[in-house]
C-alpha cells in the first residue's frame, strides 16, 4: 500500500496492499497520491492545498481559524509549509497562509498545522458514525493517472470520489486506526495524502495510504484518543 504524499517525480506502478517501507519525507519523488476517477468538486469550502517549500505536496482541511488538519507523513521534512485554504483551484483564490507550528500525532498518521493568519469560515465539522458498507466521499488534489509520471497529471482543481467502507479498524501508514475503503467511482492517489474523507457532511478520516487502484486507508478521526488529541490543541 503506497503512502499518499506529494506528486513530484517518476511514475511507479501501483503496489498491492502491503506495508509501506519507503521514506515518507514529502520531498520523496515516489510518494504521491491524487484522486483517480471521480469528478471535480463543486462546493467544498473546507479544502486546503499544502505546499512544501513552494511545491504542491498534499491535501488538507481547515478545521479552525488558525488550524489545518493533514497527515503526519506530509509534514515530515524540514522546510516551509504553506496552504491555499478555501479554494477549489490550487493556483488561485482562497487565502494563502503559512504554518508557524507543526504538531505531529505520536502514533497515528495525523498532523496539525497552526497558521500565522486567521482563516475565514466555514471550517470542516469533525466526526460522524461510519459503518461498513456505507458510501463516503474522499477529496484531494492528487494524481489522476497511473500511466505516466504523476507530476504530469496533477489536478488543478479539487476532485471528489465515492468509495465504500470495508472496515473501520484498518491501519494507516504509521499503524494507527484507519477507515479502509474500496473504489466506487474513484480512489486516492499521489497528492491526496492528508485530504479528507466525509460522511453525512462531516469529516471522518485523513488520507494515509492507497494502492492507487481500488483500496485506500484514511486515519479514523472518530477514534476517541485521536479526536481528543485534535481537541486538545484546536478546541474543536
């Protein structure tokens, strides 16, 4: 199972579901997920595109005026993290904000970025009951192809896809609890890392790994300890 980090380099064939062994540093050219299939999102004001040292890298969500939620493996490098928040177009609109603090979860693929400028509402509502067999939506700016270098097929506009929950007790990149899903009309790929899964209008997961074909794992923010960790810092 490939970790879903930035789209930055050479194409690799999709891997079967298996533990990730490669480094998760955001500058690693082999780490990149983006939604393959699906469609363009038409209304999703919570989105935040993550840039590492000015380069498109991962997806994320704004969850409070000065807080953004993403994946831990998206912020593992030393450098500057900026976000375009509240726009469906990663090249324009919304607000450009810079992280002045990164907080990483100790054992799950989750991270919080505190930004120096307050962002405008709305913010992603967190938490909802998720059941096996339920259809959930995933969002991201990840790769849209598997037959060429992912950097060549990054989406300028936010994409969305429907997936079906197969278990709520899967595993994310770091061994944390994850919601595992199977493709309905699309699946996560490079660049979708850190992006949200939504159920009943609320965020329930954060993109962690994918085989870029049919299966993805999203860190389960309904987990009581993960939810408490988020609330501890952000108040939401």
